[in-house]
C-alpha cells in the first residue's frame, strides 16, 4: 500500500498540553513508517498553530510544550497547507479545542478524514454533565449527581450546599463539567470542604458536577471501531493515594499501578465489556475511546466516563489493553487511521 501523509495534531490550549505532547511523541515514533509519513502540527498554549518545520524543531530540541511560538490559525498558512496535503488527521490534543468537538468540527469543515470521535460524541465526552445525563437516560448505572452553575452557587450558596447535603451526601466529588486529568477535582468530606471544592471547579468551568463517591475499584476498557466496535480486556488502576488525581496520573514519583488484565471475576469483566460497548454506542463514538468504570465490592459496575482522546503513550492504559488483547501499538494506530477513512467514505456515499 502506498505511503500516506498523516497530520498529527499535538499540544493545544488545555492544562493537558504537556500530556498531549508526550502521547504524540510516542504515536509518531510508533506509526508504521512503511505506511505513514508523519506531518506534525503543534498547537501552542495560546491556540496558535506551528508549521511542521517549527513543530519538528521544537520537538527535536526536547520541548515539553509549545510556549510562545506559532501563528493564529486563520493566518497559519504553512500549517494549513501542510494539513491540506495530508490524507488524514490524528488529533491527539486533550481538552479544550482538541477533544471537545471544536477541532473535529474544523476538520469536518475542511473535509479531512480524522481519527476518533466525531463532533457530537466529542462534545458530549468533554461535558461530564451531558455525558451522565445521556447515560442515565439510557439506563446505564451512574453515581448520584447534581449539576450546579457558578452563578447559582454565587447567588445561593446555602441552597447549593443544602442540595448536596440532602441529594448527594458525603464524601462527594466536585468536578468542573469540562475537565480532564483530574484537574480541578476535589473529594469533599463534609460541607466545610465545599467552598474550596467549588472554587477549584469553577476555576475551570462555569458548570460543576457534584457526585456521590463510589466505593470501589477503578476499572477501564478500551473500545475500537465504528459501526461494529469491539472491547478489549479490562484493566485496573490502583492509585497510590486517596484518588486518581493529577499527580498520581503523571508525577514521575507516582506509584500508581496498572493491572492488566484486571484481576476481577470473568463475569465482572464481561459486564464491563458489555457496558463499555453500550456507553460507546449511546454516545455515538467512532474510531476509538477509553471507557472508565467503578467496580464495587459486590461486583456492581458503575459508569464513570468515556475519554474520546485517552492518554496514548506506549505505556498508557488504552494501547496497553489492546496489546493484552492481541493488538499491538503500531497496528492499533494503523487501524485507528483506517477507521477514519472508513467513516469518511461511508459518509461521502450518502
Ligand atoms: N464518584 C466518584 N467516586 C469515586 N471516585 C471518583 C468519583 N469521581 C471521580 N473519582 C476519582 O477522581 C478521578 C478523576 O475523576 P474523573 O471523573 O475520571 O475525571 P477526569 O476526566 O479528570 O479523569 C477518578 O479516576 C477517581 O479516582
Ligand atoms: Mg477519568
């Protein structure tokens, strides 16, 4: 098969910029060189786009982030022409303007095939309030939760806290609706913790989701496919602290463990795979996504969230679960890009 150009989009405006750069470095190193020619396009923290030359220079200099460089996108001719010259795009940007449907919308407008979830599934996956509402509507078990806006909280703090006292209880998790990598998330043990927890969440979004704490293990499953998605074996995360916060995810000293496959019963593993596929379909995901759960001591499975652009280094959960299911990193990347073409062609036939 002829070699095709793939635009790897990396960096971006969110707090997960550095995580994206780490994932993209691994992906670029692992993409099959016989099949793909990599064209890296960095997006700075400001949102400005770097040309492939500038991106490569920064990466070769060991940059962990694209700081001040780049050109505002509508004037970033070199980057846009490079994107135009590619057969397919691989967005590896987490959070704002990368994972939330906006970049996907831009690629739709450009008519460019791209890896992963489309506009609506991406937008839903980035909004924990919308995602939970959709799951609840579909009869998928989720933790008890409420949604509180920053202005409601400012106007009536006591009402907001009273709602949590009665409808949710403690401990609870207070999260920005649009977030990732546990940024802005606090475990509140009592009413006294709420003001600090809301301040932390509202620093990232005007909308907070407050959730009853589920007592259980954290289990994840990788899903791959368009119309006929498949689920991988399940894996367990064992955080080295109170919960799976930013440092336990990324700090170099973190002792968080990934257990693959998860040491759970065959029937719990089957429930997880079945529910992962249901959640993927309900959201309308395509391409790939990682689906996260809690598993209680009674083997009850509770949905946590779907990540449409999960961490993607060679030691990240998403590719590791496929490797344990018989699909290694390099062919997995090729499959994800083939799925991008398949969706594009299917839709072009309409
Ligand atoms: N309802 C909950 N019960 C127990 N732990 C939770 C709950 N919600 C979040 N957590 C903990 O916080 C972490 C991050 O929350 P999550 O909703 O997955 O946000 P993110 O999108 O930032 O990963 C989870 O992996 C888990 O450790
Ligand atoms: Mg999570």
